[in-house]
């Protein structure tokens, strides 16, 4: 496909955590495993470190938090079991119902691409082991802060119109501010961020709101494009 053809298509960007994958369930599983292996107090300490690191980095870094925890508990052999649990977690079991169907629907309308935040090891592992890498045919972008990298995103995927599917209204607002009418923001109300009504109310209403990711299949390309212009 030449650049002229590419610029006339519609690119559908999908977030991963709590958009395609139920990350809240993953965190709950990890919390149970941590308590079982290292005890309640040590598990709580891990989550304190995790939140500190998320504040510093701006994204969830499960393995980074485990590395920091190891500094405090360098001789605890159970940490290796926790690491094994994280690295080999069956992420495919945590795909939201009809999430892959939504991706295939987007493929019939344009080009689906993963656009995610995350670390350089665990997030790609999640994308791969969940089956998303194959489902998206290798079209995967992972940044530290994706909303700050839209110029690079546009160079890699030039298009006449973009669709951003994300559970975080803060991200959708930033992307809408950058691309304006060239992007349709789609908000699946899944996960703790999306279900926090007070937090969501602080931001402008996205172009399209879904109760679940599978509902994307009910929208035609014409409806999706038109939604970006309704202001």
C-alpha cells in the first residue's frame, strides 16, 4: 500500500488494559497470589511500591515494582514464584467477551492497531500471550505516554481519519484535543477508571460511549465518522 492509499484509510487504535484485556481481574489474581506466597503484609508492601512507581512513571509496571520489592527482601525465595506467575500469566483468559470480534469488525472498516502505554517487557509480553499480537497482525505501538507521541503515531500510520478506543477519558480528551475532527473517540465503560463516575465527569463526553467493547460491532463506518463531527 502506497502512502496515498494509506492516508485515505481509517485507522482504529485500541488500548489494551481494561479495553481489550480485563486488567482489573489480572490485578486481583496477582494480589491473591502475592498474599498466598509472601503473606498479607508483604503483599501490601508490594502494592505500595507499585503505586509509588506508577506515580513516578505514569503507567503500571508490575515487574519494576517487584524489582524494587526485591531490594527490600533480597533473600526471599518466594519472589521467584511471584515472578514466574507474572511472566507466565494466561492473559488470553482475561480478554473481554467479544473483544476479538470488535477487532475483526474494525478490520472490515479499516486498519486495527494497538496503541498502548506500558513498560518495555511486561506489556509486550501481555500483548503476545493474550493473542493480541497475532490478532493485530503485528500492528502494535507501545509508548510511555501515548498521548504525547501522536506525531510519531501519525508518521507510522498516516490516515485520513482515526478512531481511538480507550477506557480512560483523560487519554481520549488529550487525543481529541490533538486531532480534533480527524479522530472519533470511543469510550468502553470497562474497568475501574471508566466506572468512576466522578472522575469521568471531569472530562468532555467522548464521541461514542459503549457499555462493553463488543458493542463496537453495531456501528458502521459512516456512524463512526459522523460521531466525530457531532459537537
